[in-house]
């Protein structure tokens, strides 16, 4: 059974999908399928722990919207950080640094 924080994070993941679609004209179909199938928290962990950035991450980078990535969602909002291991947070932060994200 998901915790209240996990439910809120799931809603934030769905919201970031809608924002990417509306604000960056990027319909992240595979992303929302992952979120629907695995839940927001598990989908985020899968994306963060992948050896390379997802195609969606790359598309958002090309559009100048790394703020709409899972990595930025987690790093920019400390309330989500208890859901992740320190290594996952480091990995998300480093990926953003590698792509020259301007942190909030």
C-alpha cells in the first residue's frame, strides 16, 4: 500500500507528464505508461537508475526544459527526496549537472 507521500509523488509525476505535453509540446507516452504500470516512485527509480538518460530526458533537454524531467522534479523539491536512496539522488543531481541544468 503506497504511503501518502508516495501517492503525492505519483500525482506529481502525472502532472509533470501533462506539463511536458502542454508546455514543451512533448507527449511522453512511454513515461506515462511507466508511471501507470509501475507507479510514480518506481518509474522514477527506473529512470534515474538507468545507465543512460531516457529518450524523454534527451527530448526535454533539446527543448530547453530539463525542469520537466524526473531528475529535476526530485532534486528541486526536497519533499520527494525521502523516497529515494542517497545514491539515486546523487545520480539524478549528476545527470542534471552533466546537461548543464540551472538549479532552482
